[in-house]
């Protein structure tokens, strides 16, 4: 960590501490010590601790958006495979969530004020993610893309919560089967409606 530029060291230290101990319990001094820097240096890069939290969550959100980018590039013109690719990305990340929890869910629990800059980052990320999932469902010609995207989102987010609290086993496998079933069911519905109109 010491070889990284100061801003990156601060963000890495903040991520590690926020994930392991929580946002509220971690002070700026603890972040400075973990990053091998000073509080003054942190405030040179981030005006407030809230700004640091928001920037950390921006980076987390960018990782999720990059997963959408990757599946779109891997399966060009194949939106059904793109949807399943997003589900696999979430399923692959579940083991880490079992120990630390979803950073977005954890942050929302600690930051009840919706005007907090970090909450705004989360809400913008979730809205953008929903728009991308709706677009994939639309391109896959699934009926009622918004409803289908909502069902898939419920499953993706529910799997993360269930993994963290240990209420359901084999969440990754179950997640993939459920999303495959949703896509298959909606495609079958589309085929039936087209057959009726022919």
C-alpha cells in the first residue's frame, strides 16, 4: 500500500476499514494510520469524511457497471446471455459478501439520511443499473421489460442479503437457476402470445 499514490492509499484503507468495521465506527485518524499518511493529507484529497465515503462507493458502483460493460462486450447482440452474465457476476461475488456483506446495503443501514452524498451515489447507481437491465430485457424482446427487470433485480439483491445472513444455502446456484427460469418463462409467454395472434 505504501507504494501507491496517497489518494489511492487513502481509498484502499477506507474500503478495508469501512467493509470490516463499518462507516460510523471508523474515524479519519484510523484511515490515516492504515494508509500511512496524516489526517491533514486526507482532507487535502477529500473535503470531509462523507466525501471520502461517497467516493469509495462511486468506485464500488463503477465495478458493478463495468460488469455490465463486460457482458455486453462478451455477448454482443445476445441480450439473454448478457442478463445471465450479470447474474453470474453477482453469483461469483457471493462468497465475499458472505463475510463482509454488500457495501451498498451496509452503507444504507448506516446512513439513514437520504440527503447524505453517499446515499445519493447509491441511488444514482441503482437507477442506472435498473435502466441497463430494462434495456437488456427490451433487447431480448421479453414482455413487460420493466417488470422482468424488477423480478431479476429482486433475485440478485435478495441473493446477496440471503448470503450475508446465512438464511439460504447454495445461493449462487439458486440465483442462476431462478434468473434462467425468469428469462425462460417470459420468453415462453412471448412465444405463446405471438402464436395466439398468428
